[in-house]
């Protein structure tokens, strides 16, 4: 009995992340992917998670043309009182937008590639590192 508890305590921390990774695996692919990834305590943490989810969705649905990743960030309020931010990637145009849905002051538009998204998501997950991978700011 004690041996089973030890195995359970060992396996549980491994099972939970894998289950979270595949929570959306059963969804069908279409030309527009729209995913909500949950709550984050800061803008940086939300952006990191959004970039990782975007990379995953590009691999999962490689023929989609538009990817939208939504997340909640505590402390951010917008005109409609929603506490969320979006990351939108238009594969056709190669543009990545991150920020408030009402395109607030900290909205970033970048000209990007799939490869750069995958590379940064696998390493730092920081949007600023996209520029180090050949991506260019398209708007101030």
C-alpha cells in the first residue's frame, strides 16, 4: 500500500502537465483557431504562455490561416470591463499582434515566421526575443 502511494506521488506531477498539454488535442482544425488559455498574474506570464500555445496550435493545425489565443490578466481593465488580452497571428500576412482587444497602448505588431515563433516559444517565450530571430516591428 505504501509503495503505491510513493508511485502516485511520483507520477502525479508528471501526469498533470501532460494532461494540460493535451486538453485541446481533440478539437478539430479549421481555417481559424480560437483558444482561451486561462488566467495569468502578469502580462509577461500571459505572453509567455500565449506564445507557447500559439506554437503548439501551429503544429497541431498547420493549415489554419488565423490563430487567436486569449488569456486573462489580473489588473488590466478595458472599455468592456473584460480582463483579457489576445495574441493574434495571421499566417497569410505573417503578422503577429499581442495586446488588448481594443488595441491598447502596449499592443505590439510584428512581422514573423512560424519558425521564429517555434524557436522563441521553445526557449525564452519572450515576445521581445522574436526580434532577435529576424522578426520586425511593423507598427510602433
